[in-house]
C-alpha cells in the first residue's frame, strides 16, 4: 500500500501545472513510478492515486452491477474525468482545466497525504472541511474507529 502523509503548500503555475512536493514524489516513485490518476473528490478537492491504489478503487467501482441504475450512476459520476497524469523530469504535472475548476484551485493550493492517496485543495475550502474542535474530533474517532482500535490493541 502506498503511504502518504503531511500537508504541503504548493503553487499552480499559469499553465495549470503543479510541482509535486519532494516527499510525496519520493513515496510515489516507490509504488508507481512517475504517473498518477487524478479524480474528483467527494468534497471539492482533487484526489491523486498511484496506479496500484487506483486499481483497487477502480475494481470496486467497475465491478458494480451495470444493470442497477444506482450503480450505473455511481460508476458514471465517479469515473468521469479521471485522468492519468505523468510527472515531468522535475516532478510537475498538468492538471486538466475541468479539474481545476471543480476544486476551485487557484495559484495557492494545499496537497494533503491521506494514506493511499493525495488530496489537492484550495486552502480556504480545505480549512472549511477541517475539524477545529478537538473534542468533536475525539468523539468522531471514538464513534467510527473506537471498536476497530480496541480490536487492534487486543491482537498485540
């Protein structure tokens, strides 16, 4: 599994290219060489997947029953616009204009390592989606991960 972490301030040049931060680029080269798949996020951001991780997500989506209307809608909306991008010799890649518009990216952006993927955010929108109350965050972790974390502790 690819493993990306951290927040990185980045810039988009006039041509719509972004330089992948060196720590993310180094991790990417361990798994996928110099190409990624960029897709729309569920929130107003872009998601970059190394090919090995994209294949896992792709398989889940394309293996849904195409004879089910809801599944077709999921497939259509999830896959639309997904694009393979290649890093150039210095680690830049071109973000399609439709993707830039979707995520409301401007000159400044934030790249966030989220385990198996990298999210690209407009900094203002990113801050709106962060949980700033530590108690709220703690409650969320307890609600959704509490049992899973307890199970992991009992295995050790």
